[in-house]
C-alpha cells in the first residue's frame, strides 16, 4: 500500500506565543527576535524530522472574530499583546515566505478554524493525506482522527508530544471528537470560555465516558444525581454556548489548493539572507540538514565563482606566496589575490599544500590538517586561521562560524556555495581581521602562540590515548551494583520509592515528607519547590542521612553515565584509543578545553576515581608520564603583583599554603595544623577568582566572622597582591578590558554596570584573567617548545609524544628506554618556557596508566 502524503499545518500564532515566552529576548541589533528564532527553530525541526510533502502556515489577523461577536468576554481577560511580540509577527512571516510556504489568514476567524477547514478539505483529495498539526497548545485536539494528528510543544520549544486518537484517550479519558463537549462542561480559562461552574476536568471526563456528547448527557440529565446534576441543569444554555465557542469551524470559505502547498524546494540563498538579517547564525548550519535532498554530489567547480583548474592555473597558484584554501570532499578549492578560486584534485593540490613557503589562509586549519593527514598529505605553511583570529578579537563568544564572521566583518552571506566559494571570501576577511589584530596588539599572541599551536593540537588529537574497554565495562558493572545498593538505602530512609532523577519528587520527599529544614534563604525552583541542586544539598548533608546518600547516588550515576558507559563507544576500533578534540576558541581566558569526550575533568578523588583512571593506559613498552606545573597561578600572581612576601616564600622553596597559614595564624610553620593549611589553601586559590567572605567560609568550613578576619589578614600580609587586584580592576574600568603580559585580551562590557551583581561578576573576571590567561599562554608556549625540542633531539620519532593536555598538566606517552632522558628534557623545557620572578616548578610522575602515576626521580 502506498504511503500517504504528509501535510503539515502550522498554527503560527500558537508557536510564536510559545517561543516568545519560552526564550530570552535576542536582540542582535536592538530588536527582539526571540519569537522569530523559536518559530524558525521549530520549523527547521519539522522539515528535517517529518519531511513533509505539503506545508501550510496559518495565522490570526488582528481584530474581532465571530466568537467575539457572539461573546464579548471571549479572551477579554488576556493582557494586551506586548509591542515586542507584535513587532515579530512580520518577521516570522518573512521567514515563512522565504521557505515558499503559503500563509492563510482570514478576517473574523482564528488560525484554528483555518486549520480545521484545511484538514477537512484534504480528506476529499484524490491523494491520500496524513495531516499533522504543529501547535503550541491543545485547542486543535478535537480535530484528531485516523488521518490527523497534533504535535504540540510540551516544554519550551524543544520537547514535543504527538497526539493521535489513542494518546488523547490516555491523556483525557475521552475521544478527540468529545473535546469540544469537554470544554463545554469544564470551560477553558485561557480563552475565557465559562463552561459549567463547579465542573472540573475529572468530572467532565467521567461524564463524557458515560455519555458520548453534551447532547446525549442532557437527554439523560434527570438521572444525574446530586450537585453535579443540579449544576448541569442550572447552566444548560451556558454549557452548549461554551461548546459552540470551543468548536473549531470546518467550513471557513477558503481558496485552498493542495498542489500550491507542495513543499519541494526553496531558495537557500534567500533563506540564508533572512537568517543572517535576523542574526540566526546558529540556524544556518541546520539549514542544509532541513533542505530537500540534493540529486547529486556537486563538484566544487560547478559552484558560482569556482572554476576547474588547468595545468597553467595550478602553476600560477603554486607561484603565489599567499593562498586561501578550503577542503571539500575530494577537492581542494584554492584562491589567490588576482586569481579566481580553482577546484583542484587532492593529487593536484598536494605540492601546494605541502609547500611551507606558500602561506595558507583558511578557516579551522586543525580540522583540515587532520583530514589531509589521513589522506597522506602533510599540510604546511598554515599562516592565518580566520576562526582563531575572530576568537582572539572577541574571546568568550559562543559562535565563531564562518557564516557569522563573514557577516560581521563584510556583511556578506555564504549560505549558498558554502565552503567551496569561501577561499575568495577568506582573502577579503583576512585583510579586515589582520588590521584589527594589529590595532588591538594581538599579532604576537596570534602568530607566535596560537597559529603554531594548531599542528601540535592536531597531532595530539590524532594520537589519542589508549583505553582498556574491558576495565570500563567492569567499572560500569561495579557502579551499577553500588547505585542499586545506595538507591535501596534512600528508599528505606524515605519510606517509599520515588524517581531519584526527578528534582520535583525529591524536593517533596526531603522538604515536605521528611521536613528537612533549610537555614537561611530557601532557593526555590520555577515550580515553587525547594531546590535540590548539589550546592543546596551539600549544606544539608549533616541534617539527615538521606541527603548524604542522595549526593553519593548522584556522584555514582555521573561516573557511570558520563564515563564508564559513555567512553566505551568512543574507543576507536582500529586504534583502541580515544581521540578527544581540543577547542582552541572555547574559553575567554585562552585555556584549552576538551570535548567529544571531555578528558580534562576525569575525577581524581573518590572510591571509583582510581579504577576509572586506570582504564587509560600506555601502549606496551611505554609509560604514561605526567608533567604538572606546580601552583603556576600562585607563582604568576606573586610575579605580577611583585608581592615581596609571597616571592620570598617561592624562592625559598617553601610550601606556600603552610607558609600562608603560618602568617595568617601567627604561628611557626611547625605549628600549622592540617585544618589551618586547608583554610590557607582555599584562600590562596580563592583570591585568584575573587572569592568573597561567604565563598571562603563555605570552602574552608569556618564561620563568616572568622572568614572575614582571615581575608582582611591575608590582604594585610600580602599587601602587594591587594594593590595588584585593585589596580587591575581600576584599569579594567578605565579601558573596558584586561590583558595578559603577552597581550591576550578579555573585554568586559559590564565592568561599569550600575547593577552591583553584574558589576561584581565582571570585576571577578578582571581579577582572574591576567593570571589565568598568562597561565594559558605559558602552557601553550611550553607545548610549542617541548615539541620543537623533542623533534630536534629525535625523540618525537623515537617514542615520546604529547597525547593529553589537562589544565596545568601535560601527559606524554614515552618509550621505556628513553623515559628518563626524554622526561628531563621535557621538564627543563617547560620550566624555562617563560620567565617569572619566582621559580617555575614542574612535577613529574610516570606509570602504566593514569591511575598509577608515581613521582619519578630524574
């Protein structure tokens, strides 16, 4: 049997309203676009997932409908539509028209009536049609039948639920055809439909389970006993009137032709331009996923602005000193100043790509480097990466797509032609970005640190780290047993079973049933329940045993879900290794981040941390060697602040936390207790991040009064640090940014905000960035110099390679025979990578796996 065609009917107003209230205002150019964004996001999802044959959008028109004429109070209680929402409807319709989707509106009727009418009309088409209504409410459920379903947004704009006849029955206990009877009885407060006073949802459902309709119910009104019967008798006219108001029209005069709703294609350039106009850069990437499938794989030379390369063209490109390159499938598109973009085969492009004297320009060189390496091409001469340049100029951003960069810098769309047309555009982008880098003093960071780091990171990603999948599977089983045991304990303490992953159910158990008291301000969720977030429960773990068990459960569940279970599928079958990715443009301070998977946050403490880390192993004949910058951020702040006391502690080789504790407590080093050192350590690191009185009290376990005394005393003892922090914040207020000694910047738009909460957050960023940013710079310089030294000494090809970067630590895989010699070279290179006014110390540990690393005597 032939599959029926799919018609999607979009309830425009319902989706727009839901999006407006679900999303924060998005104002790229001072104009609210959150409703437009939400609507467009849902539309793309519908196109991608439902692959409709026909699409129609319906909207309400301003002005009264026939329902208002019949009932003056219809929707009268609703507040006036905000201007910020009204202004977005024309933009929504602009998006719809860009997709060539017909729009239906009609004075005197609502969008639901148009949807009902169209759904009814298509039942009589020669072609069999399945109708899916996309909406943000439940008003159209009465239209559901064997050919019509309703897909409604359940939460925000991401979660959806599909209602067919069975789902309506399960949800309301009645058939879809009874939904208008249902509203006739219980009313609909959202539309101000009165219904029968005193008849609620349960009673209405129960009545309609017995009587098929309002008409049948009133035929039997005399046998309905008690108050219910009385209320029904007294409000008969109102019940039928309410049903009439709730009933969707199926016969609105409409000039509808199914063929005109055919969804075949749209102008990608036109849609892309609309997206860019509204600043929807993240949606551009989803555009190709949602479009009609291509009939064939397009050769780059078939695209606008790109020509096939002749032998003479290839020679001309090879002679160019600067070229822009883009990799597309089995072709490389190359452009140079004065030459159009040419499409070359990989074989034709290889000599140019491997020539280090030809400076290359591209977007995301790291990805290209890895792709080409796997195809036997060693990319060289990487000169200017547009992605990294854009990041350095605006660190902390969320979107560095080529589409956004091109639009921001050139106001040019590349939604059509994609990567193949980008080399010519890249040349224009580089001129703009290069000028900005010079103006902002970022050329040194860009050319001396970030660009040379690209192949280092690419090599690390290609190398990966070996993982024992069997150990992870055993760990998963151990965790499952432990989780089961802890769950049983929680249920016993609670006196009942409940969903441990439901904050709502947990809140009711803890704070209603067990009546656990919270000191101070009780943080509530949006639903008005007491929060069960980890930070809240940590403060209550001494109040009841169940809290400690819940925290243990969550930790175990995270270990199992995030690591033990999630890592096994990521082990490459060919290499037996996990290959993480390093994001060079992922943090505002310059630190690298790790993703897919994130290997920078492997737990170090707890019963199962070691077994997990033991799963990361060295190849046979090799050791894993860790090189960790010791207390690098404290050494940096000592150097930056020129604090004599802290500098002296580091120069004498003392333990900074013990020395700090001694100063704070007026005792000798020998008299410092573990508790004193713990508090001093919390404060030493907390100061770097702008930790306040409460934060320090929570971190160190002391009371607020003592915390204030400690902080005051700290700044008295280390006055140089206090002066440095204040000078840094004042400088930020004046210039609007902070920077590292090497020039890496972080802009702080809120540093002078009148809102003290926002301003304080910006001040904490200002305080931390020069320290954390310089630590990031030092790490990257160390990575570059270590790579160079290993290569120069021949160790890189002889069994010593960098495989992981974790905050202040580098992990190498080193062959047994050269372990000490290579380790000495790496440690010395890292310690001399950047000169501070205090010694830089690198601690070295080695072992067969990450869980068994031990100090190495070199």
